[in-house]
């Protein structure tokens, strides 16, 4: 049976995963719909995989953590590209996405 310190650490990691996933959903929607939209807002659909992962993360399903950790690298790549190629506002949003993606990846692994 795990000790209390291990359970506390596990609860913190799960809270980090849930919080960063919800923050990535909110950031992606705000970015593409209000803060720096690129067209009609169709790019807001990029948060759909995160929304699909949310029930599995809330239920602490290992399978969800596994595929989400692989999917996150697409968002890391997007954030890196947009951080070096866009204007100041988009650069800040991209750095926020980068930080949240890396935090979620850390929690997943």
C-alpha cells in the first residue's frame, strides 16, 4: 500500500495535468476566437483533441495520458514556430501554449 507522501505527490501531478489541460483549452479558444484570430475562428477546433482527452484525464486513465503525451508535441511544435515567426501578441500566446504543453507533458509522464 502506498504511503501518504506518494499519494500526495500523485494528487499534485494529477491536479497539474487537469489544470494545464483546462488552461490549454481556454487559451486555445481565447487565442483563436478573441485575442488573435486567424480568419473566421475555424482554428479554434485545434482544442478538440484536448476536449476529447478531458474525461480520461479527469478519470485518471493511463491510456489517455499516453496518447495525450504523444499528441502534445504537435502543440509544442506549433508554439515554437509561432513564437519565432509572429508578432508580439501571438508570441506571448505561443509562449503560454508552450509552457502549458510542457507542464502537461511533464504531468503525463
